């Protein structure tokens, strides 16, 4: 006891020393945390003031939101720190037992230990509580900022301004545009007259010239250079797969874009642009990318013959469609340029509406024309293949709905702009065009990745219709959703907030399910499942065949190992993911009751399958008969058993039928079985002789066991024969039909040699009243003679009548002859 007390005191002394050494570090950490928390309080107070005033710009609100989001992320991390350590300390305190009530005392060492553990637990709990409170406050402030920004954007979207169709605004709009252009030109000329600019150009003229030459070379010779690069790459294989063609098309975009970068750098080095020109120059690279990207899409869609349901066209309309796609890029560039000019020029909204309306109308006309071209192609395809053929050719209802919605919004754009809702018109027309471009890019990228897959797997063009191509298309569609959301007006903050909520997961009872937990569960379960299959394969192929366990037992062991392995993998995966399912016990209980009533047949088959695997009344490879079906057991699963009949057909039998029904197992335990061969001999044959012959036949067959010896039974006197039976035990009952056939062949041969007749069924007919049949026969004969006499008299009377009429009836042969003669004479006269 004294040794135990000394050990406890030593432990307490070490714990106190550890805490004393940790206090300086804890003090430093507390000082940093205090400073950070004070910064948070100042930021939170400022955010509440800005929200209450609601006068800050959207840009300022977005910056404030970013600061709040950073604090929230930090607090989210802090509120989950030291979780394992806190659980450990709580377990230690529970091990010490409940705290003493008032008036009770506990040993001093236990009290000191409880006090030290409680103090350490409080040091870990307080930061988590503070972080939880700060996280809730930051999250609430972020939601308030988002609501303010959304309300402003919604109000701006549906704000109505001047109509561009009002002729009063046209002169002012023209004057404002002329003034803006003059300002940019004058500013540039002023920079050219500046001595500093001239001096800079004189010093850097060589570098500027080199940059211009390189830029022009890349822009003008980018296509030939790309084709040369493609020919060089095709030496490494993949010819005809489409991979290098796609690479060449990308180079045709990247090389001119690189040339634009050199030209922009040359202009910036000279410094000839003023403030307005510099702002526009900052967007030139973006405009070049838009132009090249749309032109690349048109080439890849129609020059590459990519089938798509988004922009289907006939062969004669491909050039027009590519031109329309290029014009979409031009409209987007002009719209962006006008927006930039409006930012640094004080142009009224009425003039801005006049500038934007023609572009909106042109965009709507382009979308309408693309829709008509696609409708023409779809009608032609339906007329050629029929409606079912068109659907089988790849009609995608989702793409069809998206296409129609885009064209409808494009048609609504000019109407909204004409009514003065310019922001709403721009919010539906230009995103519609960009959405078409994004979806078209998805078709192109899907084809490219499918070609790469075909090149790697050597499947060629067949890979374009493979499952991999479909999965790639689905993945690309998911990846494009954030981009499409941004195109249609979603804020970056909205996407980051959605991503944060996704990473945070959702609460189910006391358990939080997050992507991290799900990935952990999936990874651990996949590893456990793989190990289970590996163990099963080792047992099935390496270990169990070397034992004396029969095939059915081996199958039961392998199946049971699989079920146990999957169950353990699921339990370990749940534990590793940190999922606490205790709160779902009530729900699981209710579900189990529902399953018991609604799925009782499936549950019964499941339990029966477990019984079959454990008790093994029926094993794999057994010859059984159940429910009038006979065959071999090929597989026993949890729900059903597969039986292969002698017709080579598979029959799926529920496991409950094998447990609750009557089953005949011909090969359970061993393959020994009996064969019965019935034989008949004609009456008058010596039975002993027949018995001796049948006994010789039975003993002569190699499949018949001599112990017990076969027997011949004289069954009795049948209707047509003396009935005998051969009864013999076979070493393998699976050969019963072959043995029966062999014995019948041998019996027929021996009976023929011994002159023994094998009878067949014979029947004798006995007539009870032959005299009645004779009397009936004589009556029928007399009636027949009378009938013959009557028929003869009628014939004689008819002959007399014919003779009496003969003088009055001309001879047809004579008339025919006279007519021929007259005709001949007439012909002669005519000839003469």
C-alpha cells in the first residue's frame, strides 16, 4: 500500500512539474490568442457598424466579408482542437468516480489528482467555447453582409431606365461616344508629344521593334508553326486518333495569344498610352482570348465533325455557323469595351442604353439564327431516321431543355432592353452566349479525353462511345457548374460559402458528416473490402484445396469469410471516420421493425442463407431435387441458391424453400446410390433363367458395388409379362442414367441370345352378341340390292326418253361440217 501511495505521489509531482514548465509557453500562447481575439472584436464591431449604416459600397462590403470569412475559418479550426485530449481527460475524471458531495471527504492524493485534471480540462475547454461563440458571431455577420449585397444586386437588376428606342437620346449618345473617343485619341497624342515619352521610345526602340516582330510573327505564322509541330508529334504515334489534331488546334490559339502578349508589352514599353488607353490596353489580352477561343470552338465543332445536340448543323450551314460563333465573340468584346469606357467617362444611363441596345439585338438575332439552323438539322435527321432513330442518334433531353431556355432568354433580351430594363437584358443575353460556348467546349474536351483514352488503350475511335467517355463528360459537366454559376451572376463569395458549408458537412444527431469523414469511410472500407477479397482468394485457391474439406464446406468457409470481412470493414470504417451512430439507435430500431414487416420474405431468405452456410444441409456441387426441380447446386448466396438443371439451365431458388421445404439430396456426404432397372419377360419363360442372366448383367457392370451385392427381384405377374427388377448400389450415383442404359443394352443382347422374348402389350376383342350383328348385316345387304334395282330402272327410263327425242335433234357434228363448207366456198369466191 505504501508503494502504491508513493507511486501516486510521484505521478502527482511529475504532473505538477509538467504544468509548471508548460505555464510560460501557455502564457505566450494565451498572449497571442488574446491579441488575435482583440483584433476579432474590433473587426466584428466595425462590421456591425457598417451593416447598421448600410451605406458602404459593394466592393467595401466584399472586402469586409473576406476579413470575416478568414476569422470564421480560424474559429472553425479552433473549436474542434484538442478533442481527443478532452475525451481522455473526461475519461480520467470518470475513472476517479463522482466528486464528493458536501460533508464527504476523499483521499488527499485523489483530490489533488482530480483538481489537476479539472484544471487541465478547463484550460482546453475555454478556448473551444470562445471559438464556438466567435464562429457563430462571424457566421451571422457574413450572412447579413450577403443579404445586403444580394438585395442591392436584385434591385439593380430590375431597375428600369431610359428606353433606347426614344429618339431624343440618340444625339446625346452619339456626342458622348464621340467625346470619349476624342479623349482617348487626344490623350494618346499628348503622350506622343511628351518629351519623356519620346526619350523613352528612343532608348527602347530596339527592344520595341523586336517585341513587335516576334508578336507579328507569332500572330501571322502561328497556324503554319502549329501544323509543323503537329507533324513532328505524329512521329511518336497516335496517328489518326485525333489527339495531335487537338494539340495543333490549341497551338493555333496559344501562339497568336502569345504574340498579342509581345505586342502589348511593346506598347507598354513605349508608354504612348494615357490613363484611358492603359485601362483599355489591360483588357486587350482578354479580348484576344475571347476571339481566339470562339474561333477555336467553331473549328473544333465542325471541322472536327463532333456530333452534338447543342449546335447541330447540316454540312451546308457549317461555314455560316462558324461565322455566327465568331460574331458572338465580337459582340462580347464590344460590350466589354463599352462597359470599360462607361467606367472612366461620365456618360449618362440613357446614352449607355443606346450603345447597348444594338449589341443586344445582334446577339438575339445570332441566337435565333443558330436555333433555326439547329432545328433544320434536327428535322432532317428525323425525316431520315424517323423520330426513334433521331432519339437513338443521341438526343439529350437535358441539352435540349438548356438550348431552348437559352434561345428563349436571348429572344427576351431585346424586349427587356426596349422597355428600359437594360441590366436585366444584359443579364440574360450575354450569359446565354457564354453558356453556349462553355457547353460547346465541354463537347470538345470530352472528345479529346476520349481520344487520349483510345490512344492509351489502343481502342482508337471506338473509345468515343465507351463508358470512360460518358464518365468524363459527366465529370466535366460537374466541373463547369461553378463557372456557369459565375457567368449567370453568382458571386465568388457565394461559391466559397457553398464550398465551406460543403466541407463543414451536416449534423445528424450528435454526428457531423463531412466530406473528410465520408472520404475516410470510403477509403478504409475500400481497403477492408480489398483485403477481404484477397483473403477469400487465398483461401479458395491456395489453402482450402489442400485440406480434406469437401467442396461445399470450402464454399461455405469462403462465403462466411466474405460476409465477416465486409461487416468488420464497415465497422472499422465507421470508427475511423468518427461517426457516432448511437444517436441513430431509435431510428434504426424503427427501421428494423419496418424491415421486419415489409421485407420479411427477404429477411427470411437471408437468415435461411446463413443457416445453409453454417449447417450445410445442401452444399455446392450436390445433386438435389426441390419443388419438382432436379439439378446440381452451383452457388449459394445470402438470398438465393443457383441450381443448374440437366437441361443446362439455371434456376434461382429462394433459400427459404431449401430450409422449410422438402429437399432430396442425392449426393449428401457421399456419391453412393442405388439404381433400379425394371425388366419384363414373356409368359412361359423360366424365371430362374431370367434371374441368372440379370444377375450376371448386374455384376458385370464396373460401376456396381459388390458389397452390398446386387439383387434381382421377381416383382410378380404383370398383365403382359413376368416383371423383374435389378437393384444395385453404384459407387457414383451421378452415373445412374448411363448405368441403366448400359444394363438395358446388355439385357437386350442376352435375351436375344437365349431366345427369351421381351413381350409388348397385346389385347383380344370379344363380341357378346354376334347374332345381332349378323342380322343387321343381312338387313343392310337387302336394302342395298333394292337401291341398286331402283337406280337401274331410272337409268332405263332415261334412255328411252333420249331415243324418242333423237329425230328432232340436229346432229351438231353435221351442222359444224355444213358451216365449214359454206365458209370455204365463200372464201373461194372472194379469192376469185
